[in-house]
C-alpha cells in the first residue's frame, strides 16, 4: 500500500509541474530561512553549556540604588572583597573565584614577543568551578604559588611549538610591571561559545601583592573584579540571597547616611543566563541578546508558515481536479483514514523534496551567513542534534501544510464528485483569502520593521552628539607619553596635518564605568549627592579639541595653578541632579568629590559620551596626570602619511606595543552593530517573506485564470476590454493587500515602539514608513498577478470558449 501511495504522490507531483515547482520552491526557501536561523539560535543558546556544573555556577552582580529607591547602576564587575568574604561567610558557597583581566601585556620567550589581549589573573579555585580540561599539569596546584601561569593549548603552540612548555618561563611586561612566570599547566583552548575567554591564567597572588591585602578586602568601590561562586548541590539560591542584606550590614559602614543594604543589593546571576541576559554597567563579558533571538525565531517560523500556507492554498484550490479520484476510491471501499494517510503522505513527499533542495541551498549559503553572523556555523556539529530538528521541520511542514488539504479532500462525498457537481465552497474561498491576508500581514509588518530600524539607525548616526566627533583618532597612552606629555604633544603638533592633541582617562564612545560619591554645600552645611557621578580625568585641551561648549563659567586654564588640584567642571545633567536652579548658580560653589575638595569653575553643555542606548549621565571632569588615552585631531587629507608619522612617533615612545588606534566616529557606529545586523536581517527576511507570498499569489492567479477561462471568453465576446478583464482578476488580490494593512499596521506599530523604547533617545514612528510598506506590498501583489491577468485578458475569446 505504501508503495502504491508513493507512486500516486510522485505521479501527481510530476503531472502538475508548475504547481509542484511553486510548492517545493516556496517550502525550500522557508526551510532554508528557518534552518539558518535555527543554527544561529542554537549556537547562541549553547554558550557556557560545556561547564559540567553550570546549574550551580553563579556570577556575583551588584545593584546600586539612589536615595529615592530608584536603581542607579548594575555592576557586572564588583569590588575585590566580595569573592573572599562570600566564600568565608556562607557555607552554601563551595568555591569562589575572582578574575582580573590585564590589559595588553607584552609576553616574550626566546626572541618571540607578542602583545596579548587575553591575559587574566585568576584564583586557583577557577578549576574547581569551571570545566577547563588539563592537557598537562595539575589543576589542584597550577595557580597556588606566585609567578605561575596556565596556558591554553593554542597559546602554548604559539610560544613553544611542539616542545613541552611545563616548567618554562614567560616574561610578562606591562608599564611598570615586569615578572617571569613559570608555566605550570596547559588546558584546552576555551570554546568560542564561552562568555569569557582567555589564553593566559596567571596566579592571583601576584595581583594581590601589587594591590595590597587591605585593598583586596574593599567592598564599597573599585568595581573591576569578575566574581563567580559555586553553590553546594541542593542549595536554595533564594535562601542564600535572603542573607545578603545582613552580610552587607556586617561588612560595610553606612554610606552618605544610608545603610549598606539600602544602597547596594547583591544578586546571583545563573551562569546560563550570563550571555543572553546581561546588559549591565562595566560589562566585560561577550554577550548576546535574548530579545533578538526571540524576534529571529518568531520571524523564521512565520516565514515557514507562509510557505505552508502556499501549499494549503494551492492544494485546496486544485481540489476539484482530484474530486473524482476521491469519489472513485470511496466507492471502491477506501476508508477516510486511508485517504487521509494518502494525502498526508503526498504532503510529506513535497516536504522531503523541499528539504533536499533546502539542504543544497544551506550548503551554498552557509559561508556567507557565517560571515554575516560572525560565527563558524555548520550543519554537522557536536553541540546539538541538528538532524532531529531537520526531521521535525519535515514533519511540521507535512502536517501543517498537508493536514488541512488532506482533511478537505478526504471528506468529499462520492455522489457529488462523480456527478461533477460544483465543489466550490464559500468557506474554502474565505479560508484562502484569510491565509493570503496572513501572508501579506507578515510581509507588510516586516517591511515596516525594516523602515523603522533604518530610520532609527539614521537618527543615531546623524543626531548631533554635542561635540565634534569627526577627524579624531584615539591612541592608548604609555607611561613614557604621560611623563613627557607636553613634549609629546609638541612633537605631534609639528605635523601640519595635526591641529590639536589632548589626553584623558576615557574618550567619547566609551563607557562611563568609574564613579565616586559627591557632596555639595546647601544652607551652610554639607549635603551628600545621594548618587555617584562618573568622572573623566582630562588635561587642559580636552574641551577645545572636542569642541564642547562651556555654557557657564570657564574651562580649565594653565594660568590658574589651582585648576590642576581644586577645580571641577560638571555637565548640565549633574548640575540639575545636584539641585542647582541653573548652571550659573553652581559656578564658584564648593564641591567635594571622592576624597578631593575644590570648587566648580565651569559647566559644559550636555553631550553624548556613551551610545544613545543610555541616557546622558551626570559627569565630573578634573585635571589629572592619570590618563590612558591620547586623542588627536587630524586632517583627513593625506591620511596615510599622517598615520605613518604617528606610527614613527609610536615606535619611539612605545616600541614594545603595536600601533593601535581607532576613530571616534567609527567607534560610535560600532556601538550600533547589533541594530545594523537586525536591520539587515529584517531586510533579508522581509524579502523572502514577500517572495514566498508572491509565489503563492502567482499560483492562485494562474489557477483562477484557468478556472475562469470560459467566463473571460464570454465577457470579451460581450465587449469587455482588456483593462476590464485585468481588473476582474486583479481586484481580488488588491483588496486582500489593502485589508492586510489594517492588521499589519497596528501590529508593527506596537512591536517597533517597544523596540524604540529600548533606546534612551529615539526617532518616532512616521506615517511615511507605513504608507511605503503598503505601497510596496500592493505593488508586489499587482505585479505578481499581472502576468496571468494580462495573459487571460489578451486571450482570443474563440480559443477560450473552444477550450471549455
């Protein structure tokens, strides 16, 4: 019986080649889209799953609250004291580990010298918490002694080749620090689906010695340490978390008149949530976005459903062609269950052919898709059973796409079908219309999403930031540069292409991670600010180079020696948050910041230091020699020559480090890479959705023209013109396209407004985007059915009537 059903399925498939091609192509495109996004989503959700204790590993997060109870910041990096004190005071915490990433040290061995970006100090318990398989060495003792180092296999190969690295020493140098470290272990290279990555793990005791034991016990600041804990099996996380307020009360003093647990809250974040559910201040981890995954997955399923709708529409539309076959089978004793099995088998055959075509397409598109996502995606992988998903997609398409047609065909009554009675049903027509509307609603919604995302990206890239971001290049500063800053700036400005140079601890486009508490004078007594203000250490030329506007008071000046130790400049937001009625009222007022005392000498107009995902924060600027970045205003003409000049100066002042730089405006654009990818993906998916929907419209238009051949011939004989016939066939699809907009517009408006609300500064939804989407959808619908409509309209009526 199965063999017979297969023969019939293949015979019907090849008998109606046009409809079969449309069905299989549409299903294949839907499957390609669904599978590619599935590969991406599964890879994103596989992060950190290689850790055997993933269900017991937590990251320590610190939430900070203002005096009014509103959440001010969330720190993904915490103070150095949390790791050791939590481990000592909570029996439920089996192990704790602290990490300190070391910025770009120079590592050398027998003539080989490299600047490394993945060097980290870590406590020995890192191997008890995380799954880091050792290839050589002993995990229990690898980092217990000072001056010890564990490498990944990739790093070991880089420095030692095929020789055994154990016992050999690497020289580590960074600014004033230089030390030989002995290699005590080699571990497997960290998987790419890990939220933190490193090539070198150095003994944490070296870092403790540098910082000092007392500083390592600090809880109220220095939020720079990634801290993880491993809970004992069976531990209730909620019970442990409930004890954290008392822990803060025991270990911290009141801050600005507030109890520690009123200002801070410790949160344990599960390891499996770190990658997809982290958008915190001072975030160090490689992170993704769970919201985007939900969007991608939903759209992929919708596109697959659109393809299934084509199958449903075309199969039910052609049901009259198989009505007599069904009637004859029933007369000969076929049960409805057998007919259901036959037609479901046919839809499964279509699905299998479509999957085979989809797999060919995926192999061709996967390299480009991997480049687009920045991942190395393959169908064959050990992280998940993709073949189970492929089988599931085939079954889904077979059941969803073929279920309703099989139900409709199997319930035909023999007496009606054998008498050739009309099987047209208003219900079926309404169903087909509803399914077409659904396809168009999805397509129009995606087109609107593309328009809104593009408009927001244009807004982000074109909005005035409050300073001049163009033609500014930023370099990492060295100790030599800072000690001889005036001389270094003079050497650079001798080049006519360089108009200005400044130094600062941070540059715009970065993240405001460091903040201190402040106090002001009101009614002749000190009043704590109640919130921490981020700071930027700068030199005297900072505001001039970035063309930032001082709206009250003055900028820093070398003519006033006190400016280097007792002067502060605040932004407008800081002045407003601290309670002064206007910027002018703050000028000359005493201002205590951290452990420094001074006066406010100026107010700078608000500008966007961070991306426009964040609101403008209250900021403090002061003169300090402790800076990390050199910013240079250059002319873009002869850029290669200017960069060559800077590279030569770099070799003099920082010969051990490679010449690295970035442009401020380009770095701002990089902050919106996620949105750019979202826009590109929406553009691709909307194009696919429209194409699949148009395939279905074309198939239905072909069928309708075929079914109405005699009617069209009669109308032409009676004098109907070509435009009349065209409108007759096209009007129905135009009405459906217009009706689809009624549903698509509010749907798109709701979701895109929620997306826009994720930005602190955003554009607005405009009617232009919605009308453009409606016009495109209507245009595609008309163009798609035009061929069949015009073909029918130009057909000789004599041939049309003879055909019938």
